[in-house]
C-alpha cells in the first residue's frame, strides 16, 4: 500500500511536470492578438532584417572594385558580388552552384562549432579572403576550399582540404594553410599538392586551432600565423587533456552519438597553450619561452611586416598582461609593455597594431579611466596619445599605413557612434558620412591605398547602409541592399534617468494616447560586455512590435555595462546580482516619474543569455517589482560557465566563493520562503555556450521549492536561434505570456 501510494504520488507529480513543460499548459488561453503575425514572419525570414544586406566588403588593391557578400531577403545563403567603383554597377561573381554543381551544402561538427563561436548563421559563403595582390579569392564550401582567379574565373580545389578548418592565403598568395586532422597543412594550389607542416596533433592536443575560451571570450579565432615572407608559421598547441570534457546529447534523437567538448569551468583546469615556430615546409619546431605559469592566457598573436612576432599574454586572474616580442630563431621572448588593473583588464584584440616600417605600434590602454590609444616605440617606450580616454572610443575601424591614419568609431554618448580619423597625434576629425547626429556608424573597410573606404551607418529611421566613400568623404555610391523596409517605424524616446544618468529608450505603442497607463516590459541585457540602448531602427524593431501589442517597452543600461568610465564598468566586480538588477529597478522608477504611461504595478522583463540571467534573477529576487519574466538561455550557476568570462568579473571560486553564491540563481530559487514572479524559461537543448543543464538545474530547484514556472525547450538549437519558424513561435509565445500575466 505504501509503495502503491508512493507510485501514485510520483505519477501525479510527473503529470504536473509534463503539464508545465507543454506549451500553453496550465494557463489562460492566449488573447485574440495571438493570431498569425505578419511582422514576426518577416522579422524571422529576413534574419532580423539582416538577409539581403551587403556584408564583409573589401576594396581591391587597384581601388576599382568593392567585393561583398549578400543573400536574398529571405535566405541565409550568401553569394559574392562586385561593385564597380567607376560605374556603380553591381554583378554577381561567384555562387555555390559554380563550385558544387547544385549539391547539398554540408558542414562538419567542427566547422559548425567554429561558426557558433563566431556567431555566424549564414550558409553558402560565410566568408572569403582576397589575396594581397587582389588577383585571387579564397572560399570554403561544404568542407572544401577553393581558389578562384578573378580575371579568368578559373577555380582550383585546394589539394587535401577536405574537412579543413581556417584556410588562409600566405602573404605572397602562392600557398594556402589550413588545419586538418589536428595538424597544420600547407597547399600549393598551382602545383596541386599539399603536405603536413606540424606533426603529432591529436584530438586532445590539436595544432593550429584556438582553444574554446580564446574563440568565445578573447576574440582570438586564429591558432596559426604566417610570417610576412611566407617562410615560417607560428602555431598554437592546445593541450586539453586536463580540461573537463562536457557532453551535449541530442535529447530528441537518443540514437545519435553525443558530442564531447573541452569546456573549462571556473576554478578548474584550463587548456595549456604553448606556441611554436616551424618552417613552412615543416621540420623542427622552435618553442617560445615565457613565464607561462604566471601568464598562461595567450590572448593575441601578430606577425607584422617589418615588425617582430608579437604575443600578448595574461594571467589567470586577468589583472596583469604583457606584450612580448619574439626572437624566431631561439624562441626567446622579451617583455616590452606591461599592464595591470586591480579589478580586471579588458582585452582589445586589434592591438598591438604595428606601423608598416616596424618603428613602433599603437596600443589601447584603460589605465587613465577609459580606452586611450597610445603610440609606443618598438622597444615599448611610450611616445604620445592619439585618442584620449574621454573620447568615447568604441572600436578600431581600420589603420591605413600609407597615410599613417587611424580610423575609429567613437562618441561620448554611449547610445550612438560616429566615425573619426586621426593622423599621428593631430586632433581627431570626423568622417562625414552625411548621416544625422543620432546614428551608429562603423567602418567596414579601407582600401590599401587609403583612397576608398566603406562605411556602414544606421539610424532610428533607417536600416544599415554600406556607403562607398573617397578619402575626402565624397560619396561614390552605395552597395545595394535587398532588405525590405519594415512595416512600421519606431515611436522611441531616448532619455537619461536618475542621479546616475542611466541611458534609456522608451518605445510606446503607436496607438497609445496621452493619459493612459500601459503594462511595462524591460527588454534587458545588463551584462558587462555590451549595451542595448542604441540609435538603431533594426535593433529596436522587435521591441517596437512588442510595444504595439499593448505594452510600453523599455531598455536601460545600468552600471557594469561598457562605454562609460572604467569605474562604471567595474561596478559589478564580485557580484552580478546586486548592481545590475538594482540599477534596472532604479532606472524604471525614475522613468515612471517622467513617463506617465509606465505602470509600475504591471512590470515584466525579458532577456537572453546574461539578459536571461537578469530576467530570471528579477523574477526570483524582486517579485515585488516584477510580475512576469521570460528568461532565454540564462546562466543559472556561474560555477558552470567558462573560466575566462566568469573569473574576470567574479574571481576564482576558490578565492571568492561568496561571489558565486550571491550571483547564482539557485541561491534565490531554493528559498521556499521567497516568492517568485511568473517565469517562462526558454533554452536551446544543444547550446554549447550556456548549456541546457543550466535551465534544467533552475527548473528542478524551482520545482523542489514549490514555485510554478513554465519551460520551453528549443529542441536541437544552440545559443543562437537562426530557424525562422522557431524565432516566430518563440516571440509569439513571449507576447502571449506577458499578455496573460500583465
């Protein structure tokens, strides 16, 4: 009887759990607005209004042509185009069909993982490389690498490139290097031969590939580097044998073999990386020597023309780094620059940037309170500042050595960005693109001569445009975009809020009349790597659509986000749970005092990744403020995320266990006395960045604490959601959830 009763109880609990998992279970029917939505279909099919936009432009060395990739408006399959500078005409020059004759494109698991790290969802040609002289194009497709002669259109399959990763031209354009079977190979396309350069690489100790945290967190995708004369290669050997290997199983297909990946979690073993130099023909390896025990992270490697092989290394706690120059013959290194910060050092992967004559380099430092671009001599001695720390530096756009000119994006207002150029230590000058004052501008490419540049610009009223400009900013033309116009514009108001002057954007329903109160939704990220309040039509369209469903939608950038002062950014040191959430609430309360439509009695919150973490945290920690939350792919326990990201902000768990305890969602979920807002968890079951196990842990903790919630698994999807139908259904579900609970 007891056993039978227990079995009945377990069965009843199982039925409840299944009901919670099923979409639409145990909740009111969706409102009439939940009918098929044309905007969502367009939004999903155009990959958030990105398909059909020209990307990755490159100006040929003769300044006659701009090459670029583009898909059709409702496809992610990219082909290569050429824009004629003289006539403004555009023609398609290379398609996948020309290479594989209509066969189905396939990707290896390794290539899929690499694209996941790069956040690439395109197919066809996801990238291409132009040889230094502009005569050849290198592309990969369906596991093979091809070299295309621009003049004749002749195509050569790179010998031995089946399943190759990271193929790249040598500086002289005569050879192609790539990684296959865990070693670096070189091919001579003209001679149709290839040979192994490194030896002894294994699955646990590959040669020529960047380790997981380098790709995911450091901005370093490369694991090998050509010498300028094409006679040598430097390469990384990544020893993952001590790294914890995690498993990703396709729960919908238990017959498939699970994938295993080296994923270092905080406080545990990282990959051991060492660098070697080998002749391009293979042979003896010269291993570089530095204090790798103290500085184990290899964050950047550059081998510039007329400059030394240069390596940037960092300590595990990310409070110190050194710039090392290398003697290739002996492997000896010499430190020419040191940085330290009591909290953490941000990495700037574009630096060091060596001058073409090897006389010195540019470096980005935050030692004086903000990103500052400083010139150093070849021996590391500081010379002068090119861009001051209060300029609002965003990113390097390009450096043109012929003109000794640096192009960069910057603005003192974090919600926008404009293009600037600076020559030597003269005052920076704006690059006139003809856009309005409130815009987000980046520079996609500068030609080798400096005569042409391609600028990408977007505003609140216009989708991104790629403008071809001359050096004096005179407009040559626009790379044609096929992206259809969205069916509506923004009803947006940008504000600064409260004593902290939080930047915020408010999106009202187009149909809203003055005097009414509307349920309010925070669209949040809040993490230390990005901001969300920007003057961009494309980035705010989904929130405007949600507002038009009957909400006021708000974005707020609080402390801990970048693009302000170093102190502002470092406010989250040791605690992800306090400052980010407190600032969202403070900003929301300040907003309500200025925007009467905001109803503080009906507030919801949603976000993805760190934003998903913050949304779930809001539901669990402050249900007095938030009535409903949608958390997408949340990091639940930071002890389960990767080393380089987590330890940068929270420290090592052995040193700061309290930081992990107060930042974990499990701390608040397990508290049965603490209430909880209505919570919907969404997560891809194949996520290899924030593993699905995060959400399962949270769901289990909530279940055991007696806290109802809903769970929507995205079967087979990763941290990105590229599938149009899934995207559409996901946001329909989000809308319906908030309509019911607010």
